C-alpha cells in the first residue's frame, strides 16, 4: 500500500507531502488507520506489514521517518530501527507500542527514537509527527 500525500503546504509554502514516512505495522486494521490519518495530514506514506518488508525501503534511503510498531514477526521494530540507523542515519524513528516492558527495551536500545504508547488518539500521532518536522503551528489549530 502506497498512498500519497495531499500536497498541503504551511504558511511559508512548504509542501509537507514531500515528507516521506515508512510505516511498519503488522496489524492490518491499525496500519490502514495510521496510514489514512497521516496521508490526510499531508504526508506521503508507504505502509508495510512487517520489519523485513521495510528493509528494502529503508535501504533506498528516501524516508524522513520510520514509524514502526515494536512487536512484529520476523524482525521487530527495534532491530529495524538499528538497521535504519546504520544505512539511513538521517531517517528519524518513532515507535508505537502497547507494551510497557517493550517500550523500556526500545528506550534502552534506540534512545534517540520517539515513543508513542497505545492506545493513542490519531490527533496525538499527527501532532507528534508534525512536531518532528516543525509543523507545530498546524497542530495547534486543530
């Protein structure tokens, strides 16, 4: 699934659809839900269902943000983030998880990553991503 951004701009004319997000989430419903929210917010989103499916995209080095669940089959989000740090260090990382113990492990292994704990509201996710890319003005208007 590769929905694209809407081409929205901020007051300075910056086109945020150029910001590319790679979403790795093994839950089909959650993946669709998150991708739709981020696309509606103006981001270009590529969504995959597991960490191993994300690797070729990361290796291309064209993403601004890796948004990843932590607990996934084959390759977990922490391993994916560590791979990302090696091959695409410019790519920021944000984890989403519903497990407190797993979030502690993420903070220890990838301390520079943002962490969003489930459950969260879509507005919270969009606000966090907006803040990462300097879009906080838009977030405060919602």
